[in-house]
């Protein structure tokens, strides 16, 4: 089964930023996440949305 979400450390690796930056993006609302028990999960679709929004700004 294909993974649909990642933890913040994995998201940081995918985005090429540090884990702290991922938490800043989460707090600012630029990156969506869900809470599952004590775990914070970031849907891969949310990472795609963030990157698409960044592409739009850079154009």
C-alpha cells in the first residue's frame, strides 16, 4: 500500500528544509497536517499544494 502521509522529519527531507522550518510552516497554516493520537502527520498532497503555491509565487 502506498503511503499517503509523512511525519514532520520526513516532510523536511522531502522539502529540503530543516524540521524546525516544517513546524513554522505548520503553525503559519502554509502546510496542512492532521493529528493522529500523539503523531502529527502531513499528507503528501499538502506538500504538493505547498510546492505548487510556491511555484505560482515565483512565476
